C-alpha cells in the first residue's frame, strides 16, 4: 500500500513577498479510532474486541501515568514517548517558575523497526 499525497502551494512565512512554492503533504484517508484498532487486533490474536479495547484503554492510561510521573516510555521497537515543555524565558533563575510553562506536549520518537518500515514506503498522488 502506498502513502497518498497531495500538492499544496504555500507562501514562505519568512519572506511573504517571495513567490509561493509547491509542497507535497500526506493525504489523510480517514481517522482510525480505538474501536477499529481493537477490531483489527482480533484478526491476528485470540482477543475479543472487548478485550482488545480494554487493553488499548489500559495501555493509554499506563503510558500517561508514567509520563506524568516524569518517565520516558519506550514501547519496544515502536519508539519512545516523552514529555516536552514550552515555557517563557526568564532573566533570572528565581523568576523561572512553573507559571512560565505555556504548554505540555507529548513527543514520539520512532524506533528502529518503525523507521525501517517508513523508509520502505512508496508514494502515490491522490
């Protein structure tokens, strides 16, 4: 299966007077939710859809709990989840407090297997 892509024309945000250029972006076919993923898991396992859904829900809860406790979470060769913070800068260390935090984000870094799978991707225009 190929990754579908579209072409979009965009302005350079650093030079709005420059001519627009064309870029390739991935086309989203549709969103797959937990129920669809659970159903797909039942095809190659002995899990029922309910059991698969429960495992997915519990996995999410466990990962979030570990991240909130300050851990990074490595999921085998899938990759690693960790938290990043976006904060305002301070002139002094004393002014650098939790109130400066603007947002908390989850970062995912793909592991070896996922990188290798993506390196083998083929592409097709939508």
